[in-house]
């Protein structure tokens, strides 16, 4: 590129999240960075947009090649605000994360992190979501930099097909080094919900959502298997939900 690529950075763990701070640090090695992130945690918000209250972004930092905004919106709102209002041109890349916790398999449909990425893909902007398999607030991101740089450079250099974005999940740090990167498919796994019944101080019943993750997919080329084998999983994702194989079979005549 003749000029530095413009990279929009967002997440769903809030402006203060260590994962976001690490991703900003990495992206500043690659181009001009604009951060647009939510003030509150937006995990599990999926592709929600704000339509009943006004969006009120505030700029926190404004330096050469770096700007940082905080908003009261969702990750999807933040991408929309960036493209239509806050950026001086369409970004060359949108990156989201680094999420504290997995967005592999079915988690993608609940994820605010990946909703931002899908929103960018809808607008034809190359986009990558990065997640670490560690849910702790103080998760260790010290081993991710070289891998994120490698994946991001490839996308900046080669682009992505129209309507395609990447869902990248990284194993948590361990005594064993990461073995490499596997491009794979989304595992057929799901959450089995368990609602714990509780009582508030007034004796009123309420429920707290929990659950367990069940993976019955025995195929070897899935994101869950790659992560279990200590590989980084990369799943190319599309926002088109059409069951194409069923279109010609479904007939109401």
C-alpha cells in the first residue's frame, strides 16, 4: 500500500479490556489505528443495534496515526459509526477482540466480537475476529502477537473474498507451544442451557443462566478439534444464512 492501512479496532469486552489493549498494540505496528469500543461490556450481545437511545461517542485520544473513541453502543453500532461518521475514509481492515474466551463453534452466533466482524463483511470490508481460549479478566496474551501479525498481514496483503471474514481462536498459554494454524470448519456443537433458580431478598424467584458446552462433532477438521490439539483455528465465515442445498428441494406448488 502507498499509505498506511487504516485499521478499525473494536471488541465486546469494553474499552478497558486487556485483550483490546493488546490488539491495539499489535495493530499499531501495521497501520493507522482508530479504536471505537463500548464503555460497558457487550459480551453475548450478538448483532444487536441501538435504536431506542441516541449514540454518543466520545473521543479519548487523538494523536497522529491513532484515535480512540468510547461509545454507549454495541460492537455492531461501533462499526457502523466508524464507517459512516467517525472515520475519514473506509477502513482497509476491521479487527475485533482479542476476546476473553472462545468464539469457536456455535459461540459465533452469540458473540458481539464476531458481530462486529460480520458487520464489516456486510459492508465489503476485510475483517478478522480474534479470541483467546481464556475467560479470565487477567488472561495472558503474551504468546499471541506473532500469530496475529501473521494472519493480519496476509489479509492486508491478499484481502478476503466478498462477504467472507475470519473467525480466529487461539489456545490459552501453556507449557506446550502452539503447533501452528489450521484453517478449518465450524464444529457442530452447542450449549445445553441450565437455568438456576434463586430467590431475591424479597422471596421473589429469579433465574441465572448457566450451561454446559456439548461437542458431538467427531470430524477431525473442526475448530474445536484444532484448538484441542493446540493449534490456532481459522474459520472463514459468511453472513449468508441461506441453506443453499435446500433451495431447489423446498417446493410449495
